[in-house]
C-alpha cells in the first residue's frame, strides 16, 4: 500500500501533466498552422504549457522513487 506522501505526489502530478500537455498541443498546433504574430503566440502558449508538464512529470517520478525506496529496491 502506498504511503500518504507517495499518493499526494502522484495525485498532484497527474492533473499537472494533463493540463500542461493540453496547452503544449494547442500551442504547437497554433505555431504549425499560423504565421506571423500568431506563430509567436503559439510558441509562447507551448512554452507556458511546458512548465506544468515538466513539474507534473517530476512529481510522478518522485512518487516512483518513493515507491522503489519503500520496497528497498535500487532506484538510482
């Protein structure tokens, strides 16, 4: 059974990854389909979406490391 810390890390990481991925996809689609100022706006949206995406991935990786540490398996 997962510890409270592990559950909190995983529960926080999932929504961040989902929200960040949506913004990155929207930004990339805008950047690919449009040009001029809209291209820059699309890239900016993708970069802003990458921030929660990376934070969510880090939280999920931390939860995985916590699980492996709890099971006394090598994790590094």
